[in-house]
């Protein structure tokens, strides 16, 4: 079963497609780029798949974002000229994320 939910135009040759599908016998939500060009037309590897059993967590995360947050201007953080931290940047970013 494949059910296209919608698409968002990314640029003149690429759309972001949201669909519910079965992959490998498992239901899930797929968000993937679809390219239309002279060389290739179809889905790319760029995208993500949310398994059905994790969908409620994904939906809760998306619903926690307010319209106002998306309208806020991006502010660059000041660059500090210090020695690199021993803790990897990825770990720093994830330590403050809520667990859904």
C-alpha cells in the first residue's frame, strides 16, 4: 500500500514527497526527495523513513514546534576562539534533546 500524503516544492527540479508506504513488509512514513530532470526522474536516496511504531513520537515532536518558532530569524552564534572541546559536537547537541 502506498498513499501519497503531499509534496512540497524544494526547487525547480525537486519536490519533497510525504507518503505512507510498506517497505520490506513494514508500514511507515517516508519523507523523500523526488527529482524530475533530463538525466533522472524518481526518488533519490535523500530522505528519511519513520517506522509505524515510532510515528506517534515523531508526530509529538513535530507538533511541539510552534508556527512562531518557524518564523523567528536565524541568529548566528558568536564564534569563540578557544581550544576545541574534548566532547564531540554531536553529543553536546543531543544531551539537551527531550526523549519522546
